[in-house]
C-alpha cells in the first residue's frame, strides 16, 4: 500500500533488496520510499529455556498476514553463553532471521536484560545473565537483598535489587 504521493512504503520490503537507508526523515527502502514499521515484540515466552519464542516458519506467515513488517527479537546472555557459546541457540536465531527475511519482515535483534538475572529472583523474573556470572558471594537461593519481595511484582524488584 502506498500513499497518494507514492513515496511511503507501507507494504513489506522488497525481498530482492531489503536494505534500508537511514535519512533525515527516517528509513527508506532501496526504491527511496519512506518505510513505516508496524511491529510486535517477540520476548515474553523466550525469557526462559529454550529462549526461542517459536521455531515453526508458519508463525512468520501469520505475523505477515496481520500486517506486521518488523519484530523485536530478544536475545539473552544466558542463552548465548550458558557456559560456552551455544551454537545451537545461535543457529536457531539465525534461522528465525532467515525465515522472517524470506517473508519481508525486518528483525531488530535486542540483546535484552531485566533485573540482571533470573537466578537472583528465585527463577521467576529477571533475565539475561547466566548463573556463572553471579558474584561468588551471592546465594541465589537466599538473596537477602530481596527479603519480602513478591516475585509477581516485577517492577518492585528494581527498587529492591
């Protein structure tokens, strides 16, 4: 879909040339049209193992059918480097980006972190840092800094961390 001037791209990007150029008025596609992003966040169910929101390509078709041309895909340090680099996880992320690209969906890779690590919060909230990255003096099972903290109140953890 284009506006009457013909210089705004509301459709999916040109699959043959998905490059974007940042100009003073925003991103433009390879034909010089202003790109309007309509996106969605792929994060909530990826905050715990296996850290991938979905693997089946059909979801990209569904997102496209809903009019989305952009997704924010969260990545987590714990997933990338549980101890050594996890090539399987990185390969799955690469496949997700490939599948999105085939369908004209841009992917913003977000190296994400909330409350440093789920291991500090009883494995119920917080994400990113792997267990091995905690200071040796911290006992995740007895984190005195969070005494009385209700894990369901995610926002209050920032004040108590």
